[in-house]
C-alpha cells in the first residue's frame, strides 16, 4: 500500500511522483472534495478550483473531481471500479468529520483498501491525512463534529497511526496540546508540519519536507 499524507498540499512533489512511478503529466488523479461539504455548493466549487489550480501548477494536469455524495453504499462496486481508473486519489482538507461521513455514506471506507491493493496511491492533506489513520479522536478540538449528521471517530486504518497535521501552524497552537493529549497512549502519533508529509511505501515510512 502506498500513501502520501501531508498537512497542506504536496510539499515534495518529486517524492509523490516517484511513489506513483509516472511522470506528472501521465498521472490520472481523482480529487475528492468532501471535506468541504460544510460549505455552500458555490464556495465548495471555488475551493475545489483552487486545489485543482495548485495541482496543475506542479504538473498534475489530468485531474477529475470525484464527489462522494454522488455514490451510495449500494453502489460501492461502481465507486470501486471508478477509483481503479486512477493512479492517485487526492483527498482534500477541510472538516474531518464531513469527509469521514461522506466516506461512510458512499461505501468508500469499505472498498478503499481493495483499490489501494491494486496499485492506486492514496494522497491526502490535513483532513484527508487524518482519516487515513486508525482513529480520529482528538480531531474534534480543531474541527466541528456537529457539522455532519453522524459523527464517526474511527479512521480508515490505512496506516496504524494517529495523524496530527499543522503542528507548526499558529492557527492550531492553542488546541495542539489537547489533540495530542487525547492520544498520549497511542503507540504511533505522527506530527506533521505544514511543510511535511508522511510517505508510506509498503513497510517503508518516511517524513519528507519541501
């Protein structure tokens, strides 16, 4: 399984391209925008355009937005087949609980391991990185769980770690200690600065920076 989990965007594009094994112009990317579901459709669209522009800037020009709200658990096979068309699944930042809820409703959380075992790379920033871990307890200090109909605290368990992004961001300085204290007994807490990403390539793990 291959993962690229960051605080913000893609701090080391070369390492991501190496992980995928293709030139950026050849990489087919599915962009999952659902961490922004708490915004209006108009604002969500603007935020997604900003992300697509940033991805294009580093060479990822073959991107398709994949809104999980258009799928359901009963259509999880359809979602699985769609995701397998891509080389990279990039999951954006925003509200961790909105994102996790969309993953539950669409069946994404049921089929993602199978998709990744087929060679697709999972990439996520901020909320997209947090949900890849084995728990989300602690994220409530930075996000608003009440923004979604169902609060889900179990992660996708793609990596047996608790991911803490933005550890050098002044915005989260007051709650960082609370977040980390929630998982003080966790055997693997990964703290990421905004310029860092956790790269998982099978059994190999490394922190890369810009």
